[in-house]
């Protein structure tokens, strides 16, 4: 395929999370660059965070590796041990099966961008560190459960 013209890649907004978590992703969008280039073995997305936005719920992947590199602005990496600022050129890696959940927050007054590259396992389980939510992907279908395996019906109080 060659060069991907980012101007022709649709901007993906919103979230596949069920409520109340989907609305917490306001201000996050992405360009699915790997999809635009026809890649099938790994994903490559340019994530755009507006001021105050976060990338996702804090999470970890059972079967997929994930790599991040900041391209513009400043973001905060949040993990079990605390928070780490990241600036253009800074990279982070999250090996499959590492239970130290992560996500990114833009606490600045300007837009931030980072590239995410991740493997595409045929079956994936993503566990959310701070809420009672698990996502399973199998055969192209996504389902959400509580950690005990029962179907997700809304946030438990």
C-alpha cells in the first residue's frame, strides 16, 4: 500500500464501553492507521486527547502486547505505582499478561497525540483495573462481563 494519507482516514470517536464508562471517554478520538493501510496482524492507531480527556479505562491485556509513543503534547501515564509524565518521543511498552493496568490522561491545555501499536490476538481478554469490568473478544465479537463472569448489566454499587 505504501504511504497512508492521514487526511483520508476517518476519525473514530466514542467508545465501545458500556455506560457509564463510554461517556467518560469524551475528548478522545483516533485514526485507525493500520486498518487504513490494510494491516491484519497488528493495529496502529494515532490517539488524540483533547485537554482533560483520557485514553481509556485503566486496563491490561491478557494476550496482546501494546506499545505507545507520544508524538505531540504531553500526557500522563497512570499505572499501579503512580503517574509518569510523557512527552514527544517518550515510549512505553505493556507486554501481554502484565497485570499492571495503564491509561493516559491529558492534563494540559492543548491537544496531545500518541501512537499505539498492538498485536491482534484471535482471542483477547482485557481487564479494567479500577472498575468491575472485563471485555472479551472472540470471533470478531465483543462482550462485557463483571470480573465474576456474569454479563455486564450496569455499574455495580
